[in-house]
């Protein structure tokens, strides 16, 4: 019998979440499936999101996997190409590339075919991560428009605070000021901006986390947004311990019982992708009932408080996140974000789909 942990990937939830995005915008949808579809599996996600207008990811090898699997939608490399070989492959396979730096424009001279490449020129509107400063855009645009290898140009940016109270007013105004001089398609919005700022939708939106059923907002749940969880990480109780007052739990003895209590040992640990830094009190479900973790997460196991669950015991089902236990709630308790949890799922966890 295999170890009783698995990650269930729900295709119908992905389809539902894409429909939520569709209802929110008239723009074309570039589904972000980088990092192996946020840990859900690149080809699994692509199949469920086949109605998207395009896919955005990072690695040319992943783009070629999609092409080899028969996907003919637009594909965008969000960091562009890293060398001339990548660029040539992108041109040969109809993969669009973000251009964020001068060195990438210089590499275009190695492209062997005229009009072979669609590029997305990235404008830095305040995140200061990738992109041309507003005062550099005119020169970059002129170089791209004149280059024999470039077929089409889209202008894009990325908001640093679309999910925060401060919003996008300043970067949006800056982008619009820069882009106003050009008749080019525009792409600005991630999940948060797609759901909150219709004035920033442009021609392409780039939803990511919402497609996987997690809310991009701290104050609004995924359920309130009509989103459904795609990944459910589950396991079972494999042992039960009876504690007396003063007994300690786990490495470092971070939890000490103040009174007698029952605890369950769950077959899930940081080697499965559960965050080691999750503190006592992180929520989980045992037999469908909410309870909490105790002590320090170890490599292969963690502790669940069964004191208020007399029916629970060896074999009881445990949901770490997913159906009935929002991943963003677990992430908040662990001091991280839902993206990190799903992306951290390790290869040893069996994946099933429905």
C-alpha cells in the first residue's frame, strides 16, 4: 500500500476559473502557466485551459512541449529569450518573446528570418524588476520597429500593487502616457488587476493565481470571487498519541501540552512541499472538521490536534489545503502566499486528476 498522500488536480475547477476570468473582461486571455502550471502540471493545466487565447511561461523548452503536444495558441515567454539559440527556436515555433533589456534587442540580429518574431516590449512603471524605463521606451520602440526580424509589437507592463490598497493609478497613468504615442496592442493586468481594474484590461490580460482557484486579495476569498480550488493536497492520520499536561511535541519541543489531549500524526511534511515554517495553529481539516497543526513540521510528518475530534483516529482523512480548506488561508497562517505552497509540491507526491 502506498503512503497515503496525494494531490488531486480538478480540471473542472480550472475550466470554471477561466470562465470567471472571461466574464470579467472582453480582452484576450493569456493564461499564465509558468512554474509547471504553478505546481499543477504544465500539460494538465494547458489541457484544462485549452479555451484560453494563449499561454504565458518562462522556458523555451516548456513552450516547445506545448507545441509538440499540438497547442497552436499564442505562447509568450515572460522573460524573453536568454541567448540567440532560444530566440531562433522561438521564431521557428511561433513563440512570442518579452523584450525587457537592450541586450535582447541586440540579439535580434542573429534571427535568420525576416518578420519572424512577435515581441512584447516591457515598460517599467515602478516595480523596478524588468523593463525599460519610460524615457527609454521611444528609442527601444524605434529599434524594434525598424528591425527586420520583428513582425509585431505589443506594449506591456506589470503592476506591483494591484492587490493592495494603494492600487494602480500612478503606474497606469505612466504606462498610458508612454503607450499613447503608439498604435500597438497593450497588456497590463494580472489576476488582481483583471478582477479589480477594468480600465487596465487593454488587449491582453494575464491571469495567473486566480486560474488555480486562489484569491489574489487578502480581504476577499476565492469563494466570494466564484473561484474553485484546483489542487487539493490530502493525506491521512497514521498514528495517534495521548499527551499529558507538560508533554512536548516534535523537533525543538515547540509545543507543550497544557492539559491532556490527543494528537494525530499526519503523513505529510516539508519533503512533500508543506511549509516547514508553518506554526502551531495553521488550519487543516480532519474528517472534514477544522483543527490546527501543532509544533514543528518535520520532513515526512506533521501533528494535528485531535482533542475536539473524538471520532478521529488512524485512517482519518486530512486535507492540508484545497477543497474546504482554502490554500490562501493556510499560506497566510504560514506567513507566505498561496503561489509558494502550490509551486512547492514535490515530485514524490502522487498526482491524480478528475
